[in-house]
C-alpha cells in the first residue's frame, strides 16, 4: 500500500508524503504542480503548462524545462510519483477528494447543498464550516503569474460563495446577532459587493437595529452612485423598502431563535 500523498492549493501550494511536507522546489516547478492540480484530474498538455508559466514569451527551452520540472516533482513525491502520469503529450494528476483540498472543498459544499435542499440546515452549516476550514490563506500562495492570479480569483469566488451560503443559513437559524460583526467586516472589505450588504441589513434588522440597517443601505446607495454611477440592485432596494415599513415577515426564521446560530467563521 502506497504512502498517502496529499496536495493543497487552498493556501500555499503544498504536498505531504505521509506526515512529511515535500520540498516542491523552485517557484516555476511549484507552479507546474499547481496547474496540474487545478485541472482536477484533467489532462494538461505540455503547451498548456508552457503558456501558464511563461505566457506569450516562452524561452526556446520551455518544453524541456517543463519536462525537467515534472521529473523533479515525481522524484520529490517519491512513491507518489505515479500520481503525475504522462498521457500522450500531456500530464495529469489524479487525486481523490481526501488527497486534494480543492476536491474535498467541492465535495463538502455539494453535501451542504444536498442537506440544504432537504431542509437539514444544521448539517448543511456543518459541511460548509468544514469546507471553509480547509483554507489556509490566499489560494495558490507563492505562485506567480497571470494564470495564478486568475486561478486565485476563481477560487476566492468559490470561497465567498460558500461563506455566503453559510451566513445565509445562520441567519435562517436565527443567528443574526452573532453574524453582524462578520458581515460588517465583509462589507468593509468589499463595499461594492451587495450580497453581503443585503445580509448585513437583514441581520441588523432582526437584531432590533432598524436605523442601522437603513443606514447601511444609504451608504451603499451613495457609494454605488459615486463609484459606478448606478443605483443599488433591485433586491437591495426591495429589502430597504421592507425594512422601512417594518415588514414583520422579515423576522421569520427557520425555527425558534437560538443564542448562537452556528460557530463564527474565521476570516482569511
């Protein structure tokens, strides 16, 4: 039985052979592994690796360098070398969900969605907390280049989507007061992202802070007008109007209110 090799991209690009972290070598060598892992079991042609590493201006030695990097990665991974397979003029890394944090993240968020669909909000929240706990900082940390930046943005969108789902569930379960500081921090960090501002307004209103909820909307309206020359989205406007008239339906939660509707989410 082979020694388990685990990979991570939700933070610094890393690998472990058993309990020992593997030295993945120079930045471009580490980048090769990152590209292969992001393919999540798909084939990556050598030309694709060249493009990812050097963009439009690869050196004449680029293909040879890529093959050298793959050889060194296989050697560093030891018994896990068979995980990086040659398939024609391409390479592929096949990792099970328990071997790659990104695959595990996707599986946990899928389980959360399934639990949410059948109304098991507590189980959905538990899966989402486990998924978010896999993040160890900014994705693909230590890898440079346009491909890495694009990958980081895509992965960050996945993280924020999972975080949005978790916070929405916590509001549904009555944990609005606990969620206010986290939502306020998210709004401060991404002031033009209306989805978290909408949840902050709802959390404030359900916490008995109607004026603060209305002020949050006013800040959004001013900011959007100044920065983008647009009005708040229709969903945000509708929520504002409902809070303004103190719509009692906004106070409805999935079950009787609890003092702590879920453990706080660690922000990265």
